[in-house]
C-alpha cells in the first residue's frame, strides 16, 4: 500500500484528498498545512509520495521540494496547486517534483496522475501549444528567479520590505533591490501596477 503525506494549508482540500486516497486504498500517514515542517514530517514518516501545494502562505514551496529531494529515501512529489501552470510547472520540474496538477482539475485527474507517478512516470502540463493574449506577460514572469517569485508573492500578500527581509534572512536594502529588478523584468512602472500584475496571475 503506497504511503502518502499531504501538505496543503486548506483543511477542506486535505480532507477531500484524504477521502479520495482512503477510497483508493492509499495509506495517508500524515498531513500538514505548514510547508516549514513538511520536510521534517517526511523525514520521520518516510512516505513514498508527498502531495504538496506550493502556494503555502509565506513559504517557498519550491524550497520545500528541494529539501524533500535531499531525504533518503526520497519521496516522489506531486504538486497540487492553484498557482498558474505556465509559471510554476517548469520550476517544479526543475526543483525535483515528479508531477503537477492544477486544483481546477477534478479529483479523477489527480488520481490518474498519482497512479502514473507511482509507476515511475512524470506528468506535467503540455504548455507548448498554449497561446493567449497574456503570453507576453507570461514570458516576462518566466524571467523571474525563484527568489524573485517569492519576494513578489510576499509583496502581493501585503508584507513590507522589512518583514520580507526578516522572513528571508536578507537585508531590507536587498529586498528593495529585488523589488526594483522585478519591476524592470515585468515592465511595470509602479508598485500598484506590480500588485495588479501579480494578482492577474494568481500569485
């Protein structure tokens, strides 16, 4: 029986996923809404699979993936998130995840991807054929580093430079530099435009 750890800050999502897995004879060995403790739980519980939301508040979900990849044995990581696939699926793949499912998809899609992943397959959205009026904005977002994405998400959540600096163990001046660089890459002229840009892409 495949063992699973669920990491999502929404109790309703965790419950729905747990019920699905129980029905399909998977063994849920633990769950948490805190990405900061997810790696520790995985180290102690040794699940074969971690179902992870990378949109956890104040947590760098990509960093969680990288920490999980350092564990021995290393769990297979299925990202289940509301974050845009155009921006995050490639980043999750590069960080070491094995699969990516958007929360807009139904639970049957999650189950299909989970079964494929357990058999050794990697499953990520095919973005090559996607074209939309926002493609130029998508391309600008793709220029951002993982650290810049994290700063942008924290800015969008309303946090100040000082609080972001404390959370990321950086100086406020460094965060200010990040913010300037982000605005240049996204080609926005003000903080208001930056926040509107970020919210349009569900960051």
